[in-house]
């Protein structure tokens, strides 16, 4: 059995669309159709009912989905076991969104290796859709994300609240950052709260849907933006970014998604390690928020868009 056909089947089943599956797999729609046809020919049954609205699993397709998941799991387990370097007896692959690697994912790896010296660790990066696909296929066993997608065989835990704060690349920035403000798209909830709390900064002319990667843009220009307190700490310490007093913050939950078939012993240590890292990140974050409060006139930090409050003028 060609494992590529199985992965294509799972992608069509998850998205309900040959077009969406082709986008996620970075192949043409005709390639997706051909793969599904080959799979159906091999099994002797139609797996999808096609229509203009999309693709729906047939009863045979629903039955085959269970086996497809098992086939992918066995394949990835075999691939991972064969790839374990000499001197190591266990392996795990972790995934995370780009914004969650600094001061979170990397420290998780450090803690895991300290507690399990014989554990081989591999790291992947991706947006939520890619991480979810990797989790389903067994490419990764755990993933850090802001927007978890719960699917069969996966478990979700909330681990902390990332605090988005307003920072600028010049010293002693005033709350009025008009003309220098860059909007970073942190999703619909942030956009809504931002529109309520900071309407004067709604039309900036430049939007970056890059997460924490936007920090690299900000530090090299005279600009300001909302970024995670955790990930900008190093820039603040180096004097390359500066806190904007009286600017409200925005809480952004961080989740970890686990495969429920992860080895129990590895899962236990991985969860303990992540909780330890998250606690340290929260402590550092709180110290930074206290520093921001001290710089602010009212010595407190409001929340962006909370009940119509949290604007710069009344923070």
C-alpha cells in the first residue's frame, strides 16, 4: 500500500474537499483525484461521494478511515523506531507554531533531555492545520498551538496564557504610536478586541500575519506592535525593544495537543516537563507585566477590548 494514498485520503476526509486537500498537500487537484481513484481501485469500493459542495465519506469510506489511521500510526512508529540514533532507546517528535518555540518549546526540549537522557527528540514547526495533520498521521506526538483542533485520537490541555503586549523599537515610547504602528494579526478574537480598545490604530496600512516572526521586522525599523511578552523578553533585555506604558494587554491561551497513544512513561515525563516550563514562563511574564505596570501612570495594565475598556486613553 502506498502511504501517500493513505495520507491523501485522510486529508480529503478531514477537509471534505479535494480542492482544500490539494492546497494542504501542495499538489494539484488532479493529483489528489488520481490518488483517491487509485486507492478506490485497490479497495474495490468508492470512498467518497463527490458533488459541487465537496466530498463526503461513503459507508465504505467511513469503515476504511479507522484502518487508515492505524496504517499511518504503524508506518510512523516504524519510521521513528528505525531512525532512533545509536545510544538512545526512545523517541518523540514535538511540533509547535513558530511563536511558541522561543522560551517555551526549546526549553521543553531541554527539560525532556534532562529528565530522559536516552530520549531522542525531533522538532517540527507549522501552523495549526499542519500540526493537526502531523498529529493525526503520527508524524508528531505532541504539538503546541494557540488554536487546537480536537480530532479522534487527540487530547487537548490548556497550559498557560500568553500575554500580548505593545512594544516599540525606540526608547521611551509614548502611548501615541500613530504612523509607526504595525498590526500583527493574532486571530479574530484579538482583531475584535483591538477594534474596540484601539480604534485609532485600526487602519495602519500594514498587517503582518506572521506571529512572533513580526518581531524581526519591528526591531529593525522604527515601529511598534503587539507581541508575546514571553518571546520579546530577549529583545527587551538587549534594549532593542521597549515597553509602551499605559498600553493594554491581550491574553492568548496556549494549548498542547497530545496523541492519546503516546507511550505512558514518555507522556508522563513530557507533561511534567511542559508544566515546569510553562510555570517558569508565567513567572517571567508576570515580572514583565509588573514592570509595565510600574511604567504606566495608573500602575496597572488593562485588558484590550474588555467590556469596552482597555483602550490606551483609559488603561
